[in-house]
C-alpha cells in the first residue's frame, strides 16, 4: 500500500483548494457562452439606438457571441431601464442608458421603478453628444425663420401655437426644450414620443414645429435638407455642424447648455470581471480610427472610460439636473 506522508498530503490538499477556487474563475472567464442582450429604452432610429447598434457590432466581434439590441421604449426610458435593473446580474442583459434614464428621470417622475445608482453597475460611457435645435425646413421658410433668434421672435408672437416634439418625458431632448422655454419666456406645447425616430418623422411630416434632438439622429435629415439646424445646445459649437452657433449665442440665452450622453450599464451585482472586460473592448473599439471618424462625423464624442469614472459622471449629473428639472417646472406623475 502506498502511504501519503505529511508534505505530500499537504501538497495535495493545497492543490485541491486551488482547484476549488479556480473553478468559478474559469467559469466566469468563459462568459459569454450565449447571446447578450443590450436593451435600448427607446424606439429604433434615435441616437441611443444608433450607438447601441454600433457598439453591439464591435462587442460581437470581440467576444465571438452575438450582442443583440432589444428596443423597449416607453415612460421616458424607464420601461427598458427597469427591465435591466431587475435582470439577473450574469452579464447577459445590459442597458444602453442615457442622461435621461440615469440622471434626469429621478427628479422628473413622482414614482420611479428603480434607483439609477443602486440598481445598476456602470460599465462605460460610450459617447457624449450635443443636442441640436431643428425645425422643418419648409415650415421655417414659410415663416421666415432662418436663425434661432427668428424662431424666438416667432414663438413670442405666437404663444401656445407651436408644437415641440421630444423622444419622451424626461429625456435630455425634452429637458433641453423645457430649459429653452423657461430661459426665453416662451410657451410651446410638448408632445412626447417613444423615441427620436417617431418624433423626427412627425417633425419632417410637418405636425411638429421644433425639436431639440440628439445630433446623431438628426444629422442625415439636416444633410438632406429636410430639417434645418438653428443651433446646438452645447456650450461650444459642434465641429460636425460648421457654421451652426450655440443656443446661447444665437438666441442670446446666457448660460444655456443641455448636452446628452449614452453609456453601458448592467444590473447591480454584475461581476467586476465582466464589467471590466466589456469596458476594455468598448474602449478599444472607440479608439480605432474608423469608429472615431464615424462617431465624430455624426456629432458624437467617443469615450470608453472606466466603470469608476462612469459612476462618478452619473453621480455628478444627478446633482446637475435636479435644479434644472425643478426650475423648468416639468413633472410626470
């Protein structure tokens, strides 16, 4: 009979213990073993959808599994975000969150189905974008509106007669419009849609008069001449729209700024290993000349920052938007 004495036995016990710890690590490193869903809390065609689809393509290449975009619009993004907040934190359900879902809705909605900080794991900021004040080109011509100052003059002369479209209550598009109304002393009727896509269709069709849309989703319609860009809502002009001033400059509204951002999040409790792996691959993709050029041409500024940096941004944006929402008087019950 072969007997195992002191040192050999200890060695085998150590190996057994190491194997026990290695098993979960190995299982984790094998993620993903099946398709991953990226929930977009708005309808197809908007900037959230555009960025999610571009990101999904790159992640599918990087991980060898399909990353599938799933549009779940409604309630200013709360319906889709809530799906992810309540999903298993296994890395197979992610959210393309926005400044609206993560930083504005908490102050806008009297009842929230989730906590934007406690119920999510920030992964990475994908991109930041300015909003753009756009009008139907033909209607603008008929009204002799060629600048934001012209629009402001027309709005003041026609109180309550203009319709303002947005991608939903609580989105940055909605709040940019509310901020414009508050700072300019104008009144326009707000019509919330389930995303930028449907809102833009209504604006192009002539039912709506103005929209403060995320620049990427409006860019092609501006280039085609169907929409006219009057101003951007950022503090500085956008290189993607040369010659288009800021709202502050064009409408003489000092301090006006309302930009948007979009980033990936998982449910609370998502493994740091999975979050870091996704962040690293997104960061790599956004750093490629092709992706950079594609996003910059649409007016989006690529990021790819760390989970900790993204979490800090969400915290700061929550503090920033609370007084803006309060001052606007906007509220959704």
